[in-house]
C-alpha cells in the first residue's frame, strides 16, 4: 500500500503549468531603498527649514540655551529684516509681531555678524518700544577662538 502526499509529480507540492510557472514573491529591497532615500532627504531638509535664511551669527563665550517657541526676527548682511521668514518693515515690526503672536512676550533676534550695527540698533529699539524681551541668537565660541584677541 503506497500513499503519495505531494501529488506524486516530484515537485514538492508546487504545481507548475507548462513548466514555466513563476513563484510570486514580494521583493523588499526596492522598498527599503526608497525609504532610506526619503529618510536622508528629510534629515537634510529639516536643518534648512529650521530658519530658512542663512546668516552667520556672532560667536560668544557663554550661550544660554532656551527652548521657548518665540518669533524670530532675522537681519541679513544687506539689512533685510524678516519675521519667521517673511520680509517686514522695521517700522511695523512691533505691530506685526503683536498681530501674528498675541501671546509672545519675547523675540529672538538673529543678525549676521557683518550686519551694520545701526540697523540692528533700530530693530532693537522698535522691539523695546513694543515691550518685547529681546533674546539675541549667538553661537558658542570655539575653544580655539577663546585664545585669540
């Protein structure tokens, strides 16, 4: 008495029609490649989207770490003033901040280290008149820079 469990054709239970049948499997490699490329793109663009405008802020010996979400006023070398990436006139800066951020009591000010001081002083005066606490954004000084001067 003989029993054939796999159909008796020697294929181990898989049936092929005409000898050219294909085994359907999901190839995960292209999916992983796409996911990794997207991850790299998001990691690179997240830093750029943090502030949007490139300015070279001055370096100081002591930097206070703050994590509050406050409006960011940025001044470029050319003297252009932006509020969170949108160009504004410094005469209307206080009113614009009050309108867009009604609960904000403080403001971050980022200025390129080569910005003419007169423009920075005017912006600080406008923010002071508008009763904002001004927080100047700087970078920590490198240990090599501390020895100079």
